[in-house]
């Protein structure tokens, strides 16, 4: 077991990481970027150990994936056992129980007590692609409505759903058609103020879909109940429910993309629960399987079973090792009450983030829920001018001190926190102290 302690032996990145990075540049496409080029050899709990023996505090969980922490004993054991038993048969050729167990767990855990069915895939993008396939097939309609600041992936269809050009879409077109974009209820930047945001954004949404798409042409509306890459934007309270209810009235399927928000991250099993919404279809990935690649589409049985046999699938989808890992991760989330832990993380972070806002005057908005929190940095509080430069400098400072942090946001000015839920208060507090130093040094 790796000691849950930050250790800096060298500058970050150290000489071994730098040498590896030279090789990376010579062998890996420049298109694949790295936020912090320290090369990791081991990780456990909230600590990443690099090639130079530095121990870094993890505030990113590999982008909300290692919610149960690296090196989780249940996950390690389940994966080792499954690898010995068998690694692949292809579920579409000769099936196995682990896949069925994951589908059963998804039916139990996702919002709503209606009959559900799932299909398993390899990545969040693939789950979203399949949600759109299913919604179009079931409704016989083509249009899909997505929101400003949305992130749904990098495949052709999901690029079309994703809002941000750089780096996700730039010169990668043409994109899939029949995708329409509407305004998100973004409280901090809502022109008439956050108190009017939910109602006005909903009115705009209804008017735009009616005028520009047509309800009877719309197969689905897809929404992240807290937007991820787009800036950890928490939709104005009530907005998500209004949209979901309106969809139901018009025979439009409501897809919750919970790839980032799912599996205890926001203090509930799924962020839709907080909104009192039962999605028709829900996509999951990231935190589902303790770091193994697995994704799922779960939805109403009548919708999911409308697809002809053979219409959904893929060679690796629901790989048995990934499924075994997911079952162990889910067991850990239940046994260790990781939803409760996410809420405790929020309680630990919030006063510290508020203190940063008070002390440095550059934080325009603090938002998020559970262990999915962020601050939006601005150079002018009145005008809310995004300060991407300051965000990048603070990020770099944290990296230099051995704290792995991530930024996000349409304007590149959001600093986000996604710690593993196995990290101790002590470790998280040390990370927050470094963050305070970073603000002190960079503002
Ligand atoms: C990360 C993410 C995706 C894409 O998942 P990949 O596994 O990277 O394909 C889709 N939707 C949301 C909300 C995400 O955060």
C-alpha cells in the first residue's frame, strides 16, 4: 500500500518523466495532449506515484473515473480473478453472468422503479451514440436537441453534440446532422440574473425547439444534469425537471448523460435524482468500473426492447474484466457509502473555496455538488470577464507542487475538483492548502 502522503523528490516533472515525455513526443500523436506530463508508475487512494518517485495528490481521479480510488482492494481482487477465469468471449457470441449482473445493478441503481434494460459499451461516447440510435429508432424521429456548453464525446456524432470547438471539433467536420443546440440555464451568466434563469431558459428552450425543430420531429433531448467539460455548470434549480416533463408531454425521449455525474460523484447515485427527474435513457461510464473501460446505456424496457435483435452491440462491449471491476466498484460504493462521502467532500471543500473567493476577489462563481466542484475565475466581477490565463497559471502552480488539478469550461476559466472518494480529509486538506498558496502566488 502506498503511503497516503505527498512526496516531492525532484522538480515536477522530474528527469525520468521528462525523458519519457521526449519519447512520447516522438511516438504518440501530437493530437493526444497531456495536462501534466508526469509519468505514473503506481497509484492508490488519493496518491499518484511518478517515475521519479514523487507522490502527487490526485484532485482529478483520471477525470472522474477512479471514484473508488486506485488500488481499491475489491476491484483489484475481482479483476485478477476474472482475468484468470477468462478475458473475453464476446457477449454477442457466448454470454456470461457478469454482464447480466451489471445490467441488474444498473436497473436497481438508476432513477425510477419502472422496468429497465441496459446495453454495455466501452466508452461514454459510445453510450451516447447508442442512446441517440435507440431514441431515433423508437420514436421514428431524427432531431436531437443538445445544449450550449455540452460535452458528449469525440466520435463523429458526439462531436456534433459537443458544444466547444477548440480542441474537440476544430477542423474535424463535417459533423452528423439533425443536431440542434439550445441555451443552457447557466445561472451565473444568465443576463437577467440567476433568479430568472430557470423560467426564462425553459421558455427559450420551448420556443426554440418549437420554431426551429418542431416537437414532432424531435427524437430526444440530451442533457448533462451537471455539465462536465463545459464548466461544471449546475442548471438553475427546476430547469432540468421542466425540460424532462415537457419532453414527456411531446413524446420526446429525455436522455440524461450521467457519464461524469454518475456513481456517487455528486452525492447521489445519479445527479438526476437531485432534480427529481426519471430519465427515459441514461448514459454512464467513467466512475462505473474503478478505472476499467466500461459504459452503459440504461433505459425504459419498452424503448430499449424496441430495437431488433442484433441492432446494438460491439466486440468488446461489456468485457467481463470491466464488468467484474464494475461490480466490485459498485459494492464498494454501497459498503463505504461513497454518496455520503461525496457530500462530506463538499462540506470540506465549500468553506475553503468560499474563503478563496473572499481573499482573492477573482472567483466569480463557486458551484457543483458532492465531489464535483468548481470555481469560475474572472478578471472583472461586474463584467464577468473570463480569466483563462490566471486559471492556467494557478493550474501550473498546483502541478509544480505535486497537486494534480484540472481546468475546464467553454472559456477555459473554470478550475474543477474531482477527488477520489477514497482520499482522506487530511490529504484533501493538504491539497486545498496548496491551492491557497497557488492563488496567493498567481493572483
Ligand atoms: C467524458 C464524457 C463523455 C465521453 O466519454 P468517453 O469515455 O471519453 O468517450 C460523454 N459525456 C460526458 C458527460 C462526459 O463527461
